[in-house]
């Protein structure tokens, strides 16, 4: 009687469940899917972080350009120094000395000062073209550059050129 019931359900008497080979294959397939999902999410996070840092660098550069534009419109606008790399600090140009804290800004746009300048920080400078000092020249091309260390290693750069 039991045999007739099992046969009516489509079961054979010697079929008790999955074999170890089937279980291993299913585990392997699930593992491959999980590794792929992890890789995609890791790459997505890295790309999102890089895009955010690039956006922050652009905002800082735009702020630097606006400060430079406002500075050049003042009657007493004078660059104290030589042609080279400057950054705007408190609406006045400061020459980039190349030190670890010179012309460095946090992602908020606040300048880094002294030993408090921790990563991530953006090194920002505006290349001042050849000028007849001390008077600034209008309608010159200024190149603003921001560099920073990327999340995954390496250095990223954003450049903006503007005629003021």
C-alpha cells in the first residue's frame, strides 16, 4: 500500500533527497553571485566617493575664482609677489609656497592651517599669468587647479580656466 502511494506521488523508493554534488554546485553558484554583488557594490561606492570629491573640488575652485574676480574689481588690487601660483585667502591672494599646508582647503572650503590640516584636503592654486606688476591685467586667462589624494589611492586633479 505504501509503495502505491509513493508511486502515485511520482517518488521512487530509492530517491531520498539531493546528493552532495548537487548541494556543492548550488553553494558554488550562490558564492559566485555573492562575490559579483560585493565587487559591484565596492566599485560603485568608490566611484560615488570619487564623484563627490570631484564635485567638492569644483565648488572650492568656483569659490576661489569668485574671490579672485572680486579682488580684481577692487581699485587697489595688487598681487604682492611674482607671477606664479596663488590661492585666495580672506579675499586676498596668497602665494603658494609649496608647504604641506599652503593653499590647502577642507572639502567645506575652509582653509587648513598648521598641523590641523588632515586628509582629505584639497591643494588649490590659481596660476597667475604674466602681469605688469603691481597692476592686475583684465581679460587674462586664469587657471585654477585642485589636487587631492583619492580614496582608492592615486592623485586626482580638477582644472578650471576662466577669463577675468
